[in-house]
C-alpha cells in the first residue's frame, strides 16, 4: 500500500507545474521514505496526508487502517 502512495505522489510531482504544490509533495516524498511513517504520526495528520494524495474520503479510513496494520509492515 505504501508503494502505491509513493507512486501516486511521484506522479503528482512529475505532473504539477505549480511550484508550491511541488514543494509540498517533495516534503510528502521525504515522509513516505520511512516505512513506518504512518505509525509515527497522529491520525489527523495521516488523514490529511492521504487527502493530499487524492485518496477519496470514503477510502481514507480503510487505507489508513491498512497502512498501520502490523501484518502489512513486513
């Protein structure tokens, strides 16, 4: 799942022409480099990051739960 988010973020970085947006997603890229990043941040921050990656609101909770599931962090 984290790999998919990294891919989405990279696509946003490559496609955006807005420098402010690009800077924001370069910061997100650094955050996503840590495989445990979603375990280290609070739920509100995690949800906000997922929204920045264009995850639909109806899928955010399940995506978040999948990212923090210990069986998926191997």
